[in-house]
C-alpha cells in the first residue's frame, strides 16, 4: 500500500482500489486505524488516543488533498506534522 505521509512514528497509507467509503490507513507501531476521509472518523482500529489526535490534526490539514487523491487515484506525498 503506497505511503502518503510519515510523522511521529505514524505511517499514513492509501490504496485506491480498496473498498468504500473513501479512507486512509494509519499505522503506529503494532496499532492500526482506518479513517473515513469525508468525516475523519476512525471506522475501525486500535490506535492509542494520542496517535488518533495527531492523525486527526494531520487529516484536518490535508482533507481536501486526500479527497482529491481518492477521486483521481493519483498519489501525492503529503507533509507530516512538525
């Protein structure tokens, strides 16, 4: 699965031929989460609250770019949090 961004030990991935709704995957060590791009809700996963907070902060900054990537199926690397 292509990597979209990396920050604070979190890896964000997106696979375009995946199931609906439009979403991205977040991996933090042995923890995983699946986030809806439109609502930014975590649909499934076991990520610690701190990692979820950082992922949501990042996703809020890049939501429109994520939506565009899903629609066009063109991967773009996005900056992480600093």
